[in-house]
C-alpha cells in the first residue's frame, strides 16, 4: 500500500513534532543556571536550533504538499481508503501548503522573538508543529469526528502557546479568555454535530450532504429543524475560530496578549484552517441547490456576517493606538473579505472556492510578514507596539521599514502586491455571483482599511520619535530576517505572477 | 516598452543613491528620461507613417490579463510630456533640493512615479491601467508628503491619496463591469464592441464610475479641493505631478474611452457641465489667492475643467482643441510652477503682494515667466494663442448651446490670463524692491522653466511642426481620422474677435486685480471642510461603537456570543416550517425519569453551587447519570469510560484546589453540612441506580458488518475496541495526538509555575 | 420506530436541557473553575445526545464512538484549561474571570 508519499505532508509534521519533542526533552540546556535558580527547561537557550528544526520540518511539509499536489491526488488511489475521514484532495493539499507555510513563518519568527524577550522555552516548537498538524487534519477532515479531533489538537496547542510567557498577566489572561470561549464554541459545535448526526444518521460530511439534499422529497425522514440547528451551531463555532463579528471579541485581547509569534500563528494558520473546513462543510454537506439558495440557505447569513465583520472591524481598527491590536482588527476585517468569497460560491462554486483559497494564501504571506516586521522593529524590553514606537524607523532601519511597508500595502490590497490579487479574485467571484452590493461594500471597506495601514507607513517614514521618548531599537536575528525575506519574496512573486496560485487553486477544484 | 517602464521602476534605487549626492551628480539622472524622450520622439515617425507600436507580455493568462502596451498618437503626446518634462524636473529638483537630507528619496519616488505614469498612458488594458493608476496615487502620496515634518504636508498627502484612491476603486469597478458586458478589457477590442456597451443596462453605472474616477484624479468639482491642498508638496513635485502629468490622468482616461463610451448625451453632458463649472469656479478662486502656488493650483483646476469641457463637446474640432490645449497648458503651467519655485527659493516668500521687481535679480527666470505668461494670456505666436483660437472655434460650433458656452469660456480664459500675469509677470515687472535677503538662482534652476517656455513659443510660431502628431492624437480620441488644422493665422473671424476680447478683459482685470481679490464673497464652498467632516464623523462612529463592543470583560464576550448565536438559531428556526415534534413526552419509564432527574439536578447544582467543591460533586453526579444512560442504551464500554473520566475529572479538580489556598469564601458550617448531605445522598443514589441498571437487559444493536468483520478481519472479539483500533484507527491516532498535544501544553504551562516557585 | 422515536426525543430533550443549563452557567458564573465545569456539562449533554441518536441509527456505532472521543478529548481539554487557570491564579490570586481585564482597547 503506497500511502506514504501522498500522506507525507501529514507524516512529516507528525514525526517532526515527535522528533523535536525528543530533542527538546533530552538535550542539555544552554543557559547556565543563576545562583539559586534551577533550570527546568532542557530546551532553554536552544530556541535557535529548535526553531530552525521546526521551520525545516514545516517547510518540508509545505514542499511535500506541493509535490503531492503536482503528482495529483488522483495518481494515488490509495488515498480513497482514508475517505471519508480524511479527504486529501487538491483543496486539502493547497491548504496544507498554506498552513505549513504559516507554521514555518511562525517557527522562524519565534526563533528570534523568544530568546530576545526571554521566553526561551523549547516546548513552543513541538506545540507549534502539533498545532499545524491539527490544522492540516482539520482542513482535510471529511468527517465530523475527524473535524473535532483536528480542531482540538490545533486549539489545545494554541492555548498553551499563548500562555507561554512567564509571569505575564496579559499573556495568561489572553490564554484564559481564548480558552474559555474557545471551549464553549467547541461545545456548541459538538452539539451541532450531534444534532446533524441525529437528523441524518451520518457523521461524514458527504453522507450528511446526501441526507440534507433529500429534504423536501416525500420519502425523506430527515428533520429539517434539527439540520438547521446543527448547521447554525457549527457555523457559530467556526465563525468564532475565524473571528467573524460578533463572535470576534476574544480576538483583539488574545492577539495582543499572546507572544507575537503565537499571534502570527493564530492570525494565519488557525484562521486558514477554520476557513478551509468551513468551506468544505458548507459545500459538501450543505451544497445542494436549496441550502445554497439565497432564499432558503446559508448565503444570506454569511453575507450578513461578512458585512458586519468588515465594517465593524475596519471602523474600530482605525482608532487603535497599538499596532499589534490594529493588526488584530485587520485580521478580523480580512475574515470578512473571505466570507464574501464563500458567499460567492453560491452561484459560481469553482471561482468562489478558488478565490477563497488564493486569498488565504496571500493573506498568510502578508500577515505573517507584517507581524514579523513588527517583531523585527522591537527588541528586549522595548517591543514595538504603538504607532509612536515605530516613528522614525524609516530612517533608523530602512530595510525593516521597507518590508513592513510592502506587507502593509499588500494587506491594504495595493497593486501589484499579492494582497491586491487576493481581493481582486474575491470581488470578481462576487460579481460573477451577481453580489454587486456586497462587492461595493467590500470595496468601500478596503478604502477605509487603507487609511489605517497608511497610518503605520506615515509613522515609520514621516514621523520622528518625540524627544526623550524611549526608542525601539530593531533586533537582530537571522531567523526573523530570513522569514521576512521569504515573505517579501512571496508577496512580490504572487503580485507579479498571480496566475500561478490561481491556476493551482482552480486546478485543485477541477482535478486538472 | 515593457522593458522601458520596468527599467524606470528598477532605476529608482539607483536614483536614490545618485540623487542623494551633489546636485551635479543628481543631474546625471536626467539622462534616463532624456533617453526615453528621444525614444518616444523617434517612435513618432512610425506613428506618422500610420503604424502603431505594440508590446505584449503574458501576465495572468487565466484572467485574460496581459502586460500589453500600445503607443498611438494620444499615448505618444502624453508619454512625451511625461518623459520630456520629467527630464527637466529631475534637473530642477536636483538643484531645488540641493542640500536637503532626503533628496535621494525624492528622485527615487520621482522615477517610480514616472514609471507608473508611463504605464497609465501606454497600456492598452483597462485593468493594467487601474494598477498603474493606483501606483501613481501611491507614489504621489510619497511625493506630496515629502516634507513630512509638517503636519499640513502629511494631511494633504493623505487627503490626496484618499480622494484619488477612492476614484481608483471606481475605475476598478467600472473595469469589472465592462468586462462583464463585453468579456474583454483590451481597449482595441473594446473599440469594436462599442454598440454593445452603449446599449447595455450597465452603461449608466459604467459611465458614472469612469467619470467619478476621472473627476477625482483630475480634481474636478466637487473633488477639486485636494489639489490646492497638495501644494504642500515641494515645488518640483507640483510642477510635474500637478500641472503636466498625474492630474491629467483623468483627462487621459476620458479621452481614451471617448471612442468606446462617448457619443451619447449621458457621457457628454456631465463632462460639459462639470467641466464648465470647474473651469469658471477654479479660475475665479485662482485670481483671489495670494499665494503664488495656490494661484497656479486653482488655475490648473480650471484648465482641467476646460479640457473636460472640450472632450464633452464631442466634435472633431473640440478634440483637436483639447489636445493642443493640453500641450499648451503643460508647457506654460509647468514653466510657471518652476518659476514660482525659483522665486520662492530666491526670496523665501510666495506672497504675490510682496513680490516685485525681481527682474534684475533673476533675469533668465523672468524671461521664462514672461514667455509662459504670454502663452497663458494667449498672445499671438505662442502655443497658448493657437490653443485658444481652437477652443473658441470648437465652442462656437457646439450644437447644443453655443450662446451659453462661449461667454463662459471667454470669461474663464480671461481669468486664467490674469493668473498667468500674476504668476509670470507680476513678481518680475511690478515696480518695487525685491523682498529682503533675496538671492540669485543657479542655472540648474532656471534651465527647466526657460526650456519649457521657449518650447511653447516654438510650437506656437511653427505650428506645422506638431500638427501631424496632434492630428494623430485627436484621431485616437475621435475614433476616426481627424486632420488638425493648426495655423498662426486663422483669418479674420469670430474666434479672432473673441481672442482680442479676451486680451482686453485680461488687461482690465489685471489692472483691477486688487479689487478682484477684495471682492471675495464665496471664498470657499466648503468641500474640503465637508471631507474632513466626513472623516471626523467616521472617527466619531468608530469611537462610539468601539468601547461597547470591546469591554474587555469575559462575561460580556460570552453574552454577546450567546445572544448572537441564539438570534441566528432563533431566526433560522422560525423560518423553517418543520419543528421538532413534542409528542409522547409523557410516555416515560420511571427509572428513566429518575436518571434524568439526577442529571438535571446535578447540572443545576453544579451551576448554582456556592463553593467549588460542591460544584465538582454535582458535576460528577450529573456525569454519572449520563454514564448510567449509556448503560441503558446498551453501551457498557462507553459507560465505563464515562465513569472513569468523570472520576478522573473530579480528582483533577480536587488536586487543583490544593493549589489554591482559598478559592472562595469559606462556607458556613451549616452550608458545609448541607453540602455533605447532598453529596452523600447523590452518591448513594448513583450507586443504587448503577446496581439496578446492571440488571437491565442491554440492547446491543451492532451492525452485522462489524459483528462479522471484527473476528475475521481484525481478529478481535470486543467490537468497540476493534472499531477503535482498527476500523477507525485513523481517528484514534488523531485522538492520541490530541492527548500528546495536551500533555505538552500542560507541561509548558505548568513548568512555568514550577520555575516560578523555584525562583521564588 | 415510533416507540424509539419517543424515547429518543426524551433523551434529546434531556440533552438539550443539560446543554442549556451548562450554557447558562457559563454565562452567569464568574468563577473560572465553575465555568470550566459548565463546559464539561455541555460536553456531557453532547454525549447523551450522540448515544441517544445512535439508537435510531442502528446501522453502526458511530454515535458511541463519537462519544468516546468526546470523553477523552474533554479530559485533555480540561487538563490544559486547569493548567491555564493555575497560571492565572498564580498571577492574580483569584479565579474570578472579572480579574481578567488587563487587556483594553
């Protein structure tokens, strides 16, 4: 049975996590214990190596995802054995690529950030890889059970990654809030899953889909009310994970309180995985004509969520004094744009899905880059957080300011960066689906958003720090620099050759 | 052409490096735009022979997008303006900003802007046009905000970007709509689909969006306010962006799309009305200003209005007039802006009431100013004169209402002529002493304006030189072959009479300039205030909705969460016809009722418990009840697991309490007693029920498949185990991963605690 | 089917009730530990519903299996949650969620 190759993206991350865990556990700490202090973490002081290891593992996962994608899932009929639990199709491989990429960025950033801010804890990296593995499983799951398992793997690891910072009330508070609300959301989803199972007798998404499609036919025994409850509860749970308004309230707190690499991971991988499974769930289980119709299906609900999400997030983001918090709101707003793409699957399923996939890719590289640049602009004891901290960076550290500008422009959707094409595809798909007013609202929102992204650029280039104010000195780290170079390369490469990711996304859907 | 544009962009870092050195070295940078000018000029020969230059690079084939460039008459005129004036501005900027610490950034932004602007006028794809359009917006943002120490600079830059950026989005929306209708975005292909667009239901929104984009970019009423604000930019920027290039991008867009969308009243009337209003309003505001640059800024707004007006007239004569006027304006206004810069540089002021008698101090500059002013006033032998004649001719031919139009154009021209005198004549030839501390200007400063002014004279005195190119450009606008008749002498006729009248008016008004300035009734119509007001309102709204939505308390988060979810569920449920049936509720067996009661009581108890210990016990009771139900349902394995898990949970909780010396207020003794009794009672009840239910017949309802397959395929007898480790091994693997993750997570979190304790 | 249907609905109602009690508790209590327990309650309700439904869909053991996973994962979740609560307690000497207010807009 030749499952090794097609499953290699999952296997590499799984074994990588175990390997790293062992390395971390049996290595010797590099930090000499100060008098009266016991070094309890064997991984302390070795973040650099562990980060590099984790990045290699995750990049290998990304490369293998592409390799398997290129070979074509159709070339490995053995993969069918895993269905319906794991559906390792083109879409899942594409998402797996994006997730591994996001994980690798996080690993590299953490390699610089953790030692700099004295949270030099080795557990971060196995947790990171496990979280990525959970995200991969989540995005590929074709069964409610697998969905739950993937979701929990990812979430539990992320909870721990948030609370990692020793003695920081903010970090622990962030972890607590995210954990309590996250578990609550998971419980809602589970109950929704139980109801779906009760109504249809299936936990695999395709089986649910067939049962749901039969609603309304005379011989159908499926209870539409239960299905509706189940769908809504699942929607709510996933809306929480992608932080769509009004289920977003935890986001700014958790993003701000967490160590910045963890924030990056949450903004990038967690959101991507949640969107991937949301898309799969909606299109596999609720993809029949009735459930996808404007009158009797989920599209209007998602459209409403999209509008509220974009508008509220963009309006609040402009007022934030902390850049990190602003980026948190910006990530909420981006969830709104992706929701537009999901709504667009209503009338043009292929284009809608492809636009969501490309958007998640462009969003991942831009967001990881933006958080990375924020990390780079700060150093021990002087983390760059507010707009004032960034004043004059353009002069003191032109390279950092330049890449930061690039990522912000990409987030704002300025051509010819990656982010622009992400938005373009989304809006095109929406117009193809005749969602004109939704497109107009999306465009207006991206205009409002441009305003607060520009504010950062203005701070960096056009402003000098107030005399006497503490100046954030950029840190030095090869790993962070590497991550930024990679992200900047991808932002520009996608911006200049946007056809490739789009063709990949379309190919994933049509099996080409 | 792709290479040329990309090379210009790629040269920006080099420009930053060279531009950061001395003025002489920075002047070398001008060689590149000069070379481009020569290239485009030599390409003119091909165009005049009836050819077009195209360049095609596939970009996003799946979207049908290509980087394809196409040089025709219209593009060539714009490209020559961009590169030619660009050459002069690079030289001028190098000297103007000599010694400025960030002059390198200026040159780099200038090159990037030049590349973007060339892209706008050369591309033959609407979508690519949008991309370059936004790039010009962003690079101009950097240029306007160049003097970033000033708050006004930053505000002006942001304002310009927001207004033009919004217009850019309108252009994108228009492009998307056009491609929806026609299936193409290539301009040559669009030309053949003309009827399709003008007869389509989307024609109205397309026209509105395109005009919105053009009007915002080209500072037309009521979006004109950003241009005077943008005068906060250094003068080289104003001379380049705000006279010759960026503000004309809107004019270019309308000219380019006229053969595609034009020819209808819907297209032409807004152009005439808005263009006319802007022409008059801008000119009127211009003569009231006292700041040299603001005079020029408003006069530019007015000139742009004239251009739109001409494009809206729709006749061949009007198109020709528009092209000539465009070039004339670029020559004299580019020169006058630079002259204003030199004056500012030399005297330190731009207040026209204080500027006088500079002729002796700045002889070359005064010559440039004089020539440019002559062109702007419309004296014969200048290109301004030729343009004005053509404008009057076109106005007289306007079919709809020449009688309303012509007087307006004459008044507008006269006011603009006054502006020309105010800027190019007054500071030098008004008798009086120059402001104190004035000094001479270097050759690098006066070279640019003088060249432009002389060019204007040259084009005006030898119209034959340019008429071929102008014909080509006008043909591109009209969509058919147009012959431009440019001549020094059009013969005695109404246009000449109007020109003479204009000159007379200019002379009168200039003499009475102080009076005109004093009569400033509607000084500002408040559109800028409206704009800032709008931004402030947005700010206010976000300030209002922010805090209530983000209280930072977990309880409010949870409440919002549940309320929103509840609303979603409730509305959805209300909308579906089918309901969960509530029949047969009373048909319950006694032990089921007991267990249910136990679960419910336990649950309520856990929620309401005063002390955490009570809560744990109640939770455990409820959990045991659930386990009993599993037993009833014929799932003993599951029940055992549940029992074990519940016990474990309770034990873990109790262990955690040990960590906390005092979790809640210590309970009163009575309460403790009550809790103990309840807890014991629950325990007894659970035990009894467990014993009782064990005697119940369990109903194992397993599928035949598993029952048969378990021994044969998986060699196991315990079916649930077989399923777990064999048939659904993958899920189990996943579950183990969860447990591993949790373990690592707990270690990560608790080791912190351990370390803290160790460290004290 | 009809008899089972009735029994089934009782259990689903019961599950819904427990779930609702858990959710209400999560909302009204400020003690983090009690909130954790409320989540446990909700998960128990899920299990109840799953097992109950498995009686209708007798084709396989999916419902039972699902419940297995929920039990195990809930325990893991609880462990992580308690670890966070302990960390929180060490910093704040309290387990009241009102104390979590350092992060403000």
